[in-house]
C-alpha cells in the first residue's frame, strides 16, 4: 500500500518541480528564476586550494505513453491465461538504462466476466516493467478490451542532449495454463515469455510521435494488440552539479567542459522547441482527422510561434524551429550561444511550460476521444505501409504481351512481357536467374542503407533488413483481346452463345441474395484457402491471418476436402472442393440473411502449389456456375498453371518419375502431360481452355526464382526460352495453353481487372547448402513458413483483399 501511495504522490506532484506551472500560468508573467552560478570556496575541506562550482544543468525527459486498446486472438494454439508485459530501454545503454513507468490510467473497466480476469495491472520496480492484468483466452477471434494508458519516462542524464540513441519498446506475451488453484496463475506467468515483439523508436521519433503500433508477436502466437504510441520531450528541471575548477592541477579540460558544455544546453533548448512544434502540428492533425476541436485557449498564438517577445531579456528575435523532417534546425545556434546563462534558462522554462501544457491537453483529449484517435492513427498506418516497406519492394508496370502465334516461331512470338521485342541475348538468358540476380543486387543495396525515419520500426522487419524477402511487383497493363483465330477460345462460341450464358447466369439469383443494384445490405466476403500436394488445411494460415487483419469480417474456409487425398485425379479433387465450397457459401448466406439484407457476395480463392490446379478444376464444376459471377480475388502462391512440359530441374524431375512409376500418382501424370498419349487430350491442356480465370476481378500470381518445385514460367503464366525454340507439337500445345490463359485475363469485365505478377526472393543463405536448397524445396516451403512477403503485398494493395 505504501508503494501505491508513493506513486500517487509522484503522479500528483509530477516531475516538473522547477517550473511548478499549471496550464494557465502561460498567460501570466514568467517569474520563474533559473538558478545562478554559485562560486563556493571551501579551503578547509579541499586540498591544493581546489574550488568547486555549483552549476545549474538543464534536464529533460522523453515521455513515452502507450495506449493499449484491445487484445484480439487471431490464431493462438492454446487456451489459458495470458498477460502483456512492457518495458522500454535505450538501445545503446547498459542494464540501468530502462525507462521508468510513471503513470497508468485505466480508461474503462475490462469487458470480462469474473471468471475471465484475475488480479490487476502491476508495475515491477526490479525490471522497470508494466504488466496488464491476466486475462483468459477461450476461443479464436476473441476480443479482450484493455483500454489503458501507461507512460514511461526516459531520462537523458546518461546521454547527449538531445539523445542520439534509439529506444527499444518491448512487448512480451506471458502464458499460463488453466489451473485449479487460481492463486498460482501469476507465479506461472512469471516463469518466461511465450513470445516477444520489439519495436525501435528512432531519435527523430523521440522528439514527437503519435502512431498506431500493432503487436503481432510471431507465427505461433498470432494475435493483434491494438496499441498506439505517443512520444514527446518534456522539461524535467534544473539539476545542481559540481565541477572542479580549472586551477586544480588534477582537473582537465574534458572534466570541466563535460559538466558545463553550453552547446549541449543550447541543443536541448532547441530540441525542446522542436518537440513543441511537432506536438502542435500533431494536435492539429488529430483534431482535423477525427473532426473534434481541441481547447488550446490557454496558450496565446504568439507563444506557440516562438519565444515570448520580451526585448529586455534579449531573446525577442530568437525562435528555434525544427526542420520539415523533424530534425532540430541549427541555423539559430549562434544566436542562442550569445544568450546569457540566465536568459537561456528562462527560455528553457518558457518552452518547457508550453510543451507541458500541450502534452496535458493531448492526454485529456486522448481520453475523451480514444477510439476515434486509434481509428484515425490505424488508417494512417495502413496508408503509410507502402511507403515504409518500399525498401524491400520494387514496383514496375509492364504491358500485357501480344498473343503468341501457335505453331510458328517468328518475330511475333518474341514479344516479351514488357511489350517490346526480345533480342537474342535476352532470349538465351534464363529469366529465373535474371530475376534472382536483380533481387540479390537490391538486397545488397539495402545492406548499405541507413534507416532513420520517424516511423515505429518493427524489429521483425528492421532488425535485420538484408534478410527480409525482396518483392518485385509487376503490374500488368491489360491489352485488347487478341483477334479471333482458330486457336482462340472465343472462336468456339458465337456472340449469341455468350449472351445466352450470361443471361442464364443472371436468371439464377439465389432467393437469399437481394439484387445487386441494392445499395443497402451486407456484403458477404468469403475466402477459400486450398493446400498443395500432401498438404494440411492449415498450411496457408499465415496468409489467412494477414487477410483477416485487413478485413476482419471475412469468412475463411480452410479446405479439408482433399487432405490426405492429393494423389488422385484432379477431377475428383476439384469435385470434392466444389461441394465443400458450395456448402460453406450456402451456410454463410443463410446466417447472413437471417441477420439482415444480403446485398452481394465476394468469393476469393488462395491456392498453394497444386492447390491452384485443384481450385481451378473446382470452378469448372457445374455446381459452382451460379457463384462464378461473384468471384473477386485470386491469389496464386507458386502454382504450376502450365504444368511441367518445360521443367529444367533434373533432380525434381527424377522425383516426379519415381512417383509416376512406383506409386502411379495420377495427379503427377496429369501435371507432366503423360495421362494421355495425345497432348490435346491431356487434362491440363483442356483445363486451360476452361474459363477459370476470366471471372476474377483481381489476379495475383506469386512466384520465386528460387523455387525448384514449380517452373518459374508456369507459376507466372508466361513463355519460356525452351518453348520459343520448340517447333514440335509439344511447343504448339504449350503456346496454345499460354494463349488461352492470357485470353481469359484479357477478357472484358464489368470492372477493371487487376493483374499482377510478384517475384519473391527469400534469403535462404542461413539454411546453408543442403538438399532442400539444392532441389529448390526451401523456397517452395518458405511461402508457408513466412508471412512477411504476404504482409508487404497485401498491405500495399489492401483494396484487392477487401
């Protein structure tokens, strides 16, 4: 109890003892007197006639306030008790450089029953940490409302003023199983953290920051903790320190200058002024963003613009400002150095009082508008993702290739995917090697970068920037449908037939689905995830979790219909998937229609490896026909869309041969076009003739030049050098398949179709040289074990996944 009373005393008195300033004092006279120099000679106690000067030293602190709004369980594997623990420390400091929890404000009582909460939040004076109250997680997608603000103080005493060190913000997730004796829960939680997520606040951010900071921990503890971080520099006071006189033979210049370096005090005043300007700017931005006025009548406009105009103090023309990028401007250094110590301290008190008033105003404003501010900062965070993660992403825009002339290898077949003819050197180059080299050069350039922006840096990404996947995005600009020819799919249907098909689909709306012209009502968004060969239904859960972060209302189906059944015929696998999808869609439609008007459906698919062939086969099933007009986004993760006609991985080809000869795996026969002597009768050739891609509004093809399990050109649906020089029937069949797929992507649609190819280059150097890296399995599996590439792509183009 005594500890609590001491903390309440600290919260009441604060650490601004030297100013003793309430917000209204800013309109009154400034009678705060900085401490003068005291020259005290003590010959009785000092040897060699040393003198001690008592020097007033300006002090400031960084206050880092963390608002913890909600804990959302995305995909925790275990039920039980969980707790969040937060610590803050200087990145370049020692073990004693931790921030101190100074204030905790509980905005709302947690929205939990008595059985789901135990104990209260606490502050540990040993490790300077703050811990929330333990809460119990029972099911997926569970929300725990926390609604509390905890503030840490970081002293600048050990560092230069202002500090050039970054700050590390550490979140720990503590876990304890459900125990019969609830009194043992806290002891079990204190054993060790289950997961850790760290962030870096750069020196620029320490002058002022208001940002959303989602905490996700790791792939095995998939949650999202909605937090926002608010930082400012505040005046701490004036510290009395002693220094040896220069006349002391044992004193040196460094000792004296280190204690009384006026330039550091000048920089501190300028940094505090910069923090004030940033805080004013951020308050105005927040007020405008949530459309709520902020009461700042306690501060006159002239005092926000600079120093108070008092010519008798000789500081009327001094107005330290900040640069647009948040750095302290140094153009007024000379003017500030001309000020006396007395006037410099008065300036420090004046600006410090202004910052303190603004910070207090913000805290009150935040408490009254916490949800709106969090939503505004979250939306701003989402907008900034593409800019912040552009370090690892290369964006290009290319033209849809001209149609390839089937069976003839001439100049028209040499049009590359960038819309211009390929010369001989480009044709002989391996596109996979070229893409890998391009990504590796970009990775090397990242290693030379110095990253010091005002964003909160996620150390899962910024901790080792050169090990993060490189994503090369090719936005393909659509081209007109190629002229009707004997090889074109559209030649097989006349205009009347096409109109009949469209009319037939439009004449079969579900009785639970209102007309598409209705403006009111719910949009039911369903995403189907399909695993690959010998896969598990949770293989794509990391991609699913990212999708749910972008669109929390999406209904996700992790397909189980073909689990342990991926060795058979693709037709059977597609039929099983179609039945599973239709059943799931009907179930969700029934539920949605009972709760209100269902306006329309957005049906999206994600497939990994041969899961892409399974889902495309399912789309050809007759029971899927009524739902084809609702197809929205298709995300293909390393799918062999054009099969293995031209596979250059001899080791992998040998494995396929073993599966065909010894196990008779039917799907492998179909992928390698050995399921029928006539290539025109093979399964994959005929699948490409079906309109499996035409109805999607957005198509994203993910590939990796390091993936040896799926041919690079097959995953990207593009031509390859081997096919360009092949005049045999095999080459003709390949080009016909390629043209059919591209024709579907070119086909007109009611909305603009987005078509992108994304190359993912993983850093597999840490895995060394082993069988997985040699045969290309490492990159193929990395698609399932890493979510950073998905995070980059999905948050850079969020509208495609909503």
